[in-house]
C-alpha cells in the first residue's frame, strides 16, 4: 500500500531534479555574442564621454550596463587593417596587413589583397564551437571569393564588400547604388542603410534566438558620404556647419539602431545571456566627416591618440558588473580571446593571439593591467605604448614621447627630457618592427605625405559650445 506514495515521492523528486538540471543547463549555456562596430566615430562624439551636441542615450545606457573602457584602443588607425586585427585577435601587421586595403598597386598580386586565408576569424572559431554566425553591414576585408565573409566563418551575410556605401538607394549624382549582397533572402533596395542594418540585425536575433549566435553588426555610420535623413538633420538645426550637422544626425541614427538591437535582445529574453561589445574601428577623421576626438589629439590615419583610442565598451548583465570604468589600456585584439573564453572554448596557446581574455579583469579577479605594452605600425609611422608612456616614430623627425596619463592630449613631447627611455623604447619598437613580414599589399603612395601632414595639424581639444563646429587647422603646435 505504500508503493504508490513511494512512486509519488520519487516522481516529485525526479521532477525537481530535472528542473534543477534544466536550470543548470540553461545557466551553463554559452552566451550569445553581438559585436557592434561604428565606422569613423569620434572619441568625443558620444555623450557618456562628454559630447555636448550629440546625446547618445542608447550607447550611454549600454555603457552603464557593463564596462566602459577609458583607454580602449584599436590596432590600426584606419578601417580595413583595424578590422583585420579585430576579427583575428592578432596584430594584423604580423600577417602583412599594414595598409588600408588596395588591390591596384603595381608590383603586388591582387589575389592577396584581403584578410590572409591562413588566419582564423572570430566567426571561424565560434562556428566550430557550435555557434550560428552572421555579419550585417560593412566587410572591407577583400572582394575576391577567397576573402568573402561566407568563406571566413560566417553563415549569413547581408551587406557590402567594399569600404563605403551610399546611405540612400541612389548616390549623390542619382545613380543607383549597387545591390546589397544577401544569402538568406532575396536582396532588395536599401531605404536608409543605418536603419536597414539595424533591421537586419533584429531579424538575425529573432531567427536564431533558440541557439547560441555570434552577430557582427558592422555599421558604416558615420563614415562618409555625409548622408542624413531630413528628420535627423532637423534635430541638429542649431548647428550651422552643414558637415558637422550631418555628422551629428548620422551618429544619432546610429545610436537609435544600437538601442533597437539591445531592445530586441531583451524582448527575446536573452539579455542576461548575451554579450554586447561596442567600439569604433578607428578615431574620427576630423578633416573629412566633422567628427571630434576631444580631448585627444590627432585623427583617423595617424597614431596619435585620436587615431587609435576609441569609444569601447562591453556589456554582459550579471557577469560584467554594471557601471564598471576600466582604466587600464585594453585593445580590440582582446575581444577574440574574451569571446572564446565566454563561449567555453578558450584559445589554444598555439593560436598565438595578441589579445588577452578580459573577463578576469572585468570581474575583479585580476587587478593588474592586461598589457604591459601595445605596438602599432601603419604605413609611415610606428608606435609603442609602455605603461603610461607612448613613443611615436616618424620618417622626418626625432621620435616623439608622451606620458598619456598626465598628458592625454599629447601636447608635451618629452623625448629629449627622457633620453634613456626614448632610446630604450625606440630600440624595442625597431626590434619588433624589423621582425614583421613584408606587407601583402600597399595603398597608394599619395597617402604617405598626407598622413605625415596630419601629424602637424591643429586639432580641436575641447567640446564645442552651442552650434559651434570643431575645426582642424593646418600646421603648428595644437592649441
């Protein structure tokens, strides 16, 4: 007579055990990962970093929900090599990606103009770990078949292969913009491409909400051409300078779509098991799109802070403490090992990555700086960051040395006041440099003198007031 009761108790216990196991299994499920990259966004053009003209409420909220990096760097000051480093976790100059992408330079084989096929991408590694992978937006890592994103670990692609694209269905002269590539549905004309990228990201999240996914959302905003909607331009009518007004409008629309992505994750019930990282691919090109890197000196294309120090944040509710301000130097190269560790597939030492897993640092397990040094090489220039010191080497002058902790705007070159340090850092930079392989391709030689001139320009170092537009001026020391 006790048998039924025994079975009932056993059944109840089994149900409780299964429920607990289900919760443990859910808790152990690998996180979804969303990597959002802005294009040519200025360091000083998000409101959480002090913008007085652009209120980026959604990016700010994302920063508050996780970790904001005050010294977040990319591995190159221009689009294509920066993305090559970001997606491989290896400093791209180690595999010959020294320049912005160009397949027309005489003497170079265009078949090698793209992301080296021997380099594994984040998508490759996460795909092998069971993730569904997608890219929405800008690729800019090679147009030939061997470089295509669908051959580099991505299951889905909606976007364009080159470095730029019109924001509207037609170009400025009225010609139809080439069709967007898409492998999961019929392609259709764009409306406003920033909104379209946001919409496709939402679709990816909904389609794959029931399995781990990696989504790379590569906005081309606010890269030129300076195309903004009339409604967004009206929002910034108080700014008289037309280029700055269009830029602010484009950043606002970028922020709106970041908010849409975050909201979609929450609506799908995935917020606590989704990592969202946001950064710019390089600093703002002050001379081209009206951006602002204040208080940083320099811009896109050069190795002053304004070229390589960018808005950078990581959010993972419950795993990365909300409101964290991470003050040590970190790199976009760190995202690969961080994502792999979160997915339960930490990289093998044989992968020889340059980045480090940031999670122990963000979760308070390690208080040391993640990097003792960071190194850059880009066309005519090279740089070494060692602790708080940064040395920049150029072909037409003595090396420059700055203490970026006490001189964030790099206004005081102290190389001659610290000759022993200058010699030591110059030696170490040179030793690293000469051991790098030859570039696989070169961009046009006309860019070299232009980049050199950018080191001598005067950059705005404060936030503009009211409708004022930040302006770059040629020559002389910065204000």
